[in-house]
C-alpha cells in the first residue's frame, strides 16, 4: 500500500531541508504531487528573502545531485525549484510575524464555529501560537495548526516593499 502524500512529505522535509540549507537557501515549501509522473516542488529563498532565476538553477543543480545520490523519492518524478514570489505562501510561524501589516488569505483545515474556512484580511502577527487577522471589521485568532494554507495578497504596498528590498539586495 502506497504511503499517503502527507506522510511522504513529513518524511521528506527533514531530508531535503538540510540539503537546501547546505546550498545556501531556506526551504519555504515542499510539495509532492502525484500523477503518472510525480512532481517534487521545492520553493526556497536566500536568507535575505530574495531568489532569482540563477538562484533557482543553482539550487536545482545542487538538489538534483543530492536527490540522485540519496534517492529519497520512490519512483520517477520531476524536480521543480521556484521562488516564493511576491504573494508568497506563509508556511512557518515566523512568517506571520515577518509579514505582519500585509493582507493575507487563510484557509483553515476545518470550518470555524461559524462554518467558514476562508478568510482575507490584514495580518496582525501572532498572539502566542495563534495567528491574528483583522477581517470583516473584527480581530480574529486562528491556531497555527488549524491553518491549511496561507499566503500574502498582492497589493501595491507589497509590490513597493518588494522593489525596495530588491534594490537593497543589489547594493
């Protein structure tokens, strides 16, 4: 019986994250998508939060060698390396602090007491391990573990901040 994808991911991340870090990057998200040929998606960034096409190529080469040597994924698969992009996913507790003040979309693993699973609003950071979001004119808290997916919303402010960060990285 084939292991569920989530189990495979929980086993793959501790193997792949150190290889990503050894290449000088930080793992943002890891996905293994099924199909006739699986796709191993690795989203990463430099420690300063940047990631360009050359960085993706560098990491892809380093990971290809590592994956060929270690062979942690059963069967055939395609490796896909990408940057998080401006409207990046929020995958770690620290992301919710780092990107506080920006708009975000959250999807919960299960509906809340009102029956909703999706929320969009201003990210206010953390209260303990709860993610705080201002949405629909009220302040809401969601346990980090209850969030299935979260990502930033592309706004003019986010674009302007990204452009400033790129300029600083060039200097």
